[in-house]
């Protein structure tokens, strides 16, 4: 999957879902065209991670604003989601890690040899940092 196409698909779904929930969402895309690709499996897993993150923003967070920044660096894609919600209290985070939420997001990222970090605190909102390795372009012979 072309990275440009993946980012456009994710952005459209993200903005639409948040808008339907009455939450302002903005997603910044890199200005330059990206030539990298994602393996089909990486695209599917990253889509699932982003959907879970959006579910968490819509349902329990109480957020009114969420922003996503994207960066491509050193063969990896970095997506950073920030919301202004009430944050995750430590007991809630432990409960979520035992269920599907955060733990599943982190497991999916690890399966891709990537990483999903969640930073949060009561009243501080939540930041999700998703790093996914990109396919390397074929090297010339």
C-alpha cells in the first residue's frame, strides 16, 4: 500500500468519525509526496490500532479536540495522536491493559516490529505514539 494512500485513508476516517462524535479533529500530512510503501499486513494492523485509539477518544476520554501529526524518519512512520480529554488514571490503564484496548494496540504494533506508546495522566489528555517500519524501496542492481 502506498504510504500516501494509507495516510489519506486514515485521515478521512479519523476526521469523519471524530466529527460525527462532535469532536474537532485535525490531521497534518507531510507536505512532500511520500514514495514509501506499507506491507498490506502493516496497513491492516495500523488501521486497527488507529480505530481503537479513535474509539478511546470518542467513548471514555471526554475530549473535544484531537490532533494527529505524521512524520517519516529513518525508514519508519511515526503517528502521534494527542487529545485534550481527561486522561487515563493508573488503575484504568491497568484495567485496559488486561482487556482489549491498550494492550491489543501495543501487541499489534509489536507484531509489525513497531511500537505503540501511550502517555497519559488524569486531566492531562492522552498521547499515543505509533511507530511502524516502512517497506524499503528496491535497491538498484
